C-alpha cells in the first residue's frame, strides 16, 4: 500500500514539474522573443523541445541567436571588425507565369530599388506599410508537377498540399520562386507580418480592406486568393525610444544620409551593452534613435532601429559607422570584414617611442598595405614621410599596424624617460586591443593612462583621465551609391551631396574617385582632453628646454 502511494505521489510530482516547465517556457516565449525563438521552435504553437535539449538551450552561444527584427553582430573590441550579417537581402524577381493567373509580374521596385514613390503604392496593414507586389493563385490551382518539383513527398503529405489548397508559405514559394526559395524563409517573412492575404479578386486593381488581412503561416490559400508582399515605408525612430523624452547623453552626428551615418562616440560609453544588461540606456545603440534622422519616405528595407556595424572600446572615443537599412548593414559589415574600411587613430603614448630603420616603410609602401595615408597640403613633404609597421601576431592571428610619431613632449613628470609622444595609428587588421597591445608590447610605450597595459609603477599617477585613444579619421565606400541600383541615384544627387558636404562640413567629404567608386571621407577634432594635455606638455617642454639652455 505504501509503495503504491509513493508511486502515485511521484507521478503527480512529475506531472506538476512538467506543467511548470511548459508554463515557464510559454512565459519566456511571450515576453522574451529571442530566447523563445530558440526554445520554442520559431514560436510554433507546440513547444519543440525535450527535457534533454532544454538544458542545452541555456548554454547556447548567445551570438547564434538571430532576432527576427534585427540581427546581432559579432564584434572584436577596440580595433574593430564587423562581421557580415546573416541579413536576408531581397534579390531577384519571380518569373513564374501561370495560365489564367492574375499574377502581377514583379518589377524592380519589389527587389532592386532602395527608394520608391509611395504615391504609386497601395497601403498595407498596419499603417506605414505599403504593398510592393502581389500575385493570385490560378483559378485552376497550381499544377501538381510544380508542387512535386518544389516540395518533397514528405512535405506534401505533412502539409496536405493539393493543387487547389496550399499553405501560405507553400503559395509564396510557388508564386515568388526567386524570392522565397525555402519554406524557412517564407515562414519567417510571414511571421514578420510582411505577407497579406486578400480573399477574392481585386476591384479595379484595388485591394478591398474588408477582405484583406495579415497572413498567418497556417492559413490556406485557394483559387482566387491573392498574396501580397508589403514593407514598412514610413519610419519614426522615436517610436523605438520608448517613453523617455530625451537622449541619455550627447552623441554628435558627423555625417548622415538615408542609408548610413557616422557618429562621434564619447569616451566612457559602450557601443553595445552586454547580453545580461548592466548599462541601461547608456549605450550608443540605445541613444541612436534620438539622434539619427529616419530615411526619407519611400526608402525600403529600413532597419527598425539604426544599428552600429562595428564597435570601439569603452575607453576609446571617435567615429562609429551606423547602418540605417538592411542592405547597408550587410555591405558595411562586408567592408569591415574585408578590411576595406580605412580608419585612423590618434593616441598619446607613455615614453620616447623609437622608429627603427628596419621597420620603416615609405608612403607608397604603406598605401600598398591597404591603409589610407590621406591628403596633405604639402604633397612633397607627404611623399617623403616615413611610417613604421608592426607585424606581430596576437592570439596566433595576423596583426598589422602602421604608425608614425607626430609630436614628442619632454620634461613630463612620472612619464617614461620624462617623455610623452603623440602617434598616428592605422590598423590594417582588427584584433582585440590591437593598438593598445602593439604600442605596449612592441613599441614598449603603452598608451598614456591605459591601466591594463601600462605596467603600473609611476604610470599609475597618469591614469586620472583614462587612456588617450581616438578614432578620428575614416575613409569608407558608400554602401548604396556603389551598388548597381545606387549608381543611377548617385548621378542624380551627386552635385547636391558634394555641395552639402562642402557647405556644412569642412571635415566631411564625399567624392567619386577616378575608378568610379563613391567614397566618404570624415575627420573629427580630437577630444578636449587631448588639447588640454598637449598644451600643458608644450609648456613643460618649453620650460625644460629653457632650463637645459641655462645649465649649458
């Protein structure tokens, strides 16, 4: 009797445990979508997990969790390399043509233009969405041969696909084969509320709002039904800024157009907060919706929030590249991965940094390495300039930094050899703390105030204002105007864009190079603490020189 009672109690406890587990997961899926997506099998109605893989869920690398609205980017830390994102770009156009089909053949506006005239488009659901294209199921249904060609026998049986009755994702694949190439993509677009279902024919080419609804993955499509693809065309970043009325901190915008922007990140601010939080609103990503202007009406594939495509360290200030559209974030991330974004840093290092002849290279050799030497008013002097190259591996990875000494200040108390040096740094690669470690380990002159690598001792007395490193210059290809679709737009706006930069931004320039590439050049002033320190060092150096003359 006792044994039976114990068995019954054990079963009841097990049932309660399973019930609590399922309830907890439902709460997670409803209130924390990214985690719910991983656990719940893309938000299916039935939890797609077992007790065994439930434990594994919480140990997954967070970087692999792809959010439906916006992708997370893997980053390095200080000398930054953004990775190419897994952002699905809209490419190609459907070419299927069924007999007796009212299918509207996809035009370039569905897939290849980044800016449309919304006056020619019909409104979608909800407001601010517009219909880009639509297609209807043939009156006689799809041919069975097309269904068998697009789906496996198991999928046909599981989804109960018939010529005159298919699911929304299946209809998307059959109607738009070049855009919706897989069931996964078709389901994903449906869950993003980008697909509309119209029950019946159009009236004079117009959608009837009473017959129009946002399509669900489980909806069935029958002859005469129309599927429409829509996109958000009106954007207001302030909607992403929640209930706060003001930006959390001052974030200057250096350059901005409808596709990307450059901002000047202050020292002490992180680009992204950690996965578990901890910085609240005090991150660049959180501040961007207040300071970035949404793209103009008609720009498609706009991100819900402007997003940095790389990061710079918390203690580093300077230029940060921000994407506004999905094609831009893909293209800009590719540039960073392929080392095509050419950045320049200015730093002050602790010591009399040496410039050995055996590691010296010319201006031309530096350019061949792929770093941007930049313009100089004195062209002759610029061509004579020598650079130093550091080619030392970090964590068994190639790491290359091109640098030169700009100024030197002597008579500085507590500095190595009583000397501080200002250097210009041009990273060819982007390893973790590359510039800071190359200066400290190879140059034997760590950044002034860098408590991580300065070695302690008297250097601790120079840490009061943090370390001195600023990303103050960048040359980058425009992410849209260099694309096949953007060339025609560039020809239309070229004069206005160049004039706008020349009129308002002395340190910003957009230009078309001899090879046809459109480049954006940006340079910002160094932070005030640089100027304050260099003024003080200049006074100390002059005083030290006077004392030396008196002694002599």
